[in-house]
C-alpha cells in the first residue's frame, strides 16, 4: 500500500462516512483513475470440470465480466476500446488494468506473466488488479504477483470470499472453504500484496447476525479493501432458475441500505471501500430492479449514515 496520508479516521475521508477507494487513488496520483476491465480468456476450476462444470450459482456465462468487454478481442484491443469509451475532453486520466472475468490466476505462471506484462505495457497505466478465487493461488503465482509490487504501481489482488459461512458457500456452489480463503489471504499478505475481498450481502439463509459476523471476521484479517455487493440475479445463471421458481427472496432496497451501513459500522476504518453495490446492465439483470441505479444506492447509504450520525468503523471505536 502506498504510504500516504493516514486514512484510518473519518476526518480524512473527504466528507464521506466511509473510506472510499476512489478518493484514496486521487490523493495518491492527483488525476482521475479509471479501471479498464479485461477478459483474459481464462477458465475457472468451477466450470472446467476440475471442481464442477456448473460454476457458482450467481456467475454469468461471461464469468462476471463487465458488459463493455468484447471477450473475442485481445488484451491490448480491450484496453484501447475501454479507454476510448472513457475519454471526456482533456481530463488527465490514468488507468488500472483490471483482470475481472473468470479466474485470473488459473493458468501456468508463464502465461499469467505474459498477460500481466501486456496490460502493464499499455500507456498511462497506474495499477494492476487481479480477480480470482482463494483456491487458485499457488505459491508461484503469488510470487509472480508480488514481483509487480513497487512504489510506482497500485497493485491489488481481489479474492472472492463472498461470506465466511460454510452453508452459504455451499449454497453458492463455490467449492472452496473459508479456511482456504484465510490461507490465501495469509500467504498473499505475507508478500505485502494489497488484498480486496469480494463480499455478498443477502445470501438466502443468512441472517443479519451471520452477515455481521462476516464483517467482524474481515476486520480481523490483513486485508486493505472490500467490495460489497447485494445478491443479484443475472440472466443465464442457476440463480435465475431459483428466482423464477420463487425459491429464494432477494433483499429489498431499504434492507440492503440498512444492512450495508450495519456492515460498514463493524469494519475497520483503514479498509478501503472499492464498491458498495453490484453493477449490471438492463440486458442481463433479472432482479432486483433497484440494482440498476448504483448512484441511488450509494446516495441512500450516505444518507442513512447521516441519519444515524455514524460511519465506517463506528462500532469498533
């Protein structure tokens, strides 16, 4: 992690009630930082038959890729297309190469190095973010990722933890354990790799207490970032079938806003919040419809914190 201003206290969060990753990036680089989402044409052990062939029940056929990605194009072409779509006048901008789709450590080290090096050779790159599963981080892959750790690069490993609860991991068809997540985090942190955990609120069968236990667990771990998502239903997933059969209930907008605030109140103040809501377009989102309006969700969370007079880490003080 870049050693800049101490961001563990609310007074350093630019008026927000949580420690926002985007503000941290602006403080570090002094320019707008945008993510270029990438599909590296890799697979996943939960899809290729190694663990399962069905995948996680929430994961779309595109491997949870950004809708803007053209998976048929190479890395450089994807990055060029995404950069051009982002361009707005002459606003100074740098980019994070975000390996998002599928499992981006699930390949031989030589192949991964080629992919990461290609992305880092793109103009105006400020960072590298690699999304993966906790059971796909062998020592040689972690050593490779750690080799990119230098003062000039914003390096992140995004691990899909989702929840700490075994029954929920089984419901999601994850085919990994919480113990494997702890092991992956411990080994990555020992190499000074910044870790961001992907977490889902509203998993069917989880109580409010279950979700708060996950928040408390995360705060004990050597992680520097969190992505919060509500459980949403994407076209073409196993979750869609369950939803259409009325076998599951999703969180309401009001419940999600309240629960997200509860969760953040129990989260360490130094943990950077990368995201507060899931993000999917109308073409593929089945439910909930309120998930289409990410800005409205974020505003509601900030308003709820203002109503409570609390902030991230409030219940850890």
